[in-house]
């Protein structure tokens, strides 16, 4: 191998290595996504132009067909009044219009095919762009993860177990204190007066429902000759009073 070839190889190798260090995969992928998205408006404009040509040709075809029908009517009218010269002139115009109509019809059919192809190409590009964008986002996430792992590896290389261990223990204690305080606040919130009042209101509602149920059963003769709902409620209240008195006696004895 000649000296020049060896120098070229060394130059390209050094340049490639330098570019590999400078090149950021995340930035390159983001720029690629932007470039693909920037092409979408251009494709839309191109498709719009093709569709505009198609509609223009269809409009011309419609006008020529109308002129053809009109000229045929004029030829027949001229022949009825025996004006062959006028009819001949209209026939000449009709031949030109028929030729234009035939050519315009072919162009319109080709324009319709071109519009369909342009729309399909645009849709395929957008679909491919979305697919490539999703792949790029996955690669960007992988690049970020690799960067974090590299930073972690560099940190672990210079890891001082004594100093960092004390820092971790200190942070762990702070986090444990914050968790304990949050749990205490949560427990205090669930055992507040409002919560207890809600429990009492639910129990009161249950008692009213049970009393109403007993009242309906008594009206329908479904209860025996026992006490009325009012007496049951009084008995229940008295029982509660007895329980409270028992609690007070127990506390005084304690």
C-alpha cells in the first residue's frame, strides 16, 4: 500500500472517530423527524395542484359537452330553415369542439388517475413518517437511557463508599420522616370530626330506615303483639344510655 493511501486511511479514520464523538444521536434523530414533518406541507401543495388540474379539466369537459349539444341544436335549426351555409359553419365549429372534447376527456381521465396516485403517495408518506417518528422516539429514549447509564458508570468508578453511604443514610432518614408525617396527616384526616359525624349520620339514617320498615310491617300485620316501633326505639336508646353509664362506672373504678 502506498504512502498516500495510508495517509488517506488515517485521515478518514481520525475524522470518523472525531465525528462519532461529536455526533449526538438524539439531536440527529430529532432533526430527521423535523425534516420529515417539514416535507408534509410541500406534499400537500403538490397534491392540491394535481387535484386543481383535474377539476379544471373536468370543468372544461363539461363546458365542451354543453357547447357540443348547443351546436347540434343550431345545425338542426339551420337545416330546417334551409340555411345550409349557416349549418356548414356550425358543423365546422362542432367538429372542433368534438375534437377538443375528446382530447380534454383523455386529459381529465389522466388527471383523475394522477390525483389518486398523488393522494396515495401522500398518505403513504404520512404513514411512513408516523412509523419512523415512533421508531425515532424509541431510539431517543434508548439513547437517553444509555447516557444515564454511562453517567452512572462514571459515578460508580469514583464512588467513595464512606462519604456517599452517610449521605444515603441521611437522605433515607429524611424520606422516612416525610413518609411518617404524611401517614400521620392521612390518619388524622380520616379520623377527624367530620368523618365521625358522617358515620353518625349514616347510623341515624339506618335507624330511621329500620323504624320505617317496622312501621310498614306493623301496618301490614306482619309483626306479633310485641312492642311498637316507638317502644323499640326507646329500648334501644335506653340500652345506649346503660352502655354509656357502664363505661363511666368502669372509668371511675379504673
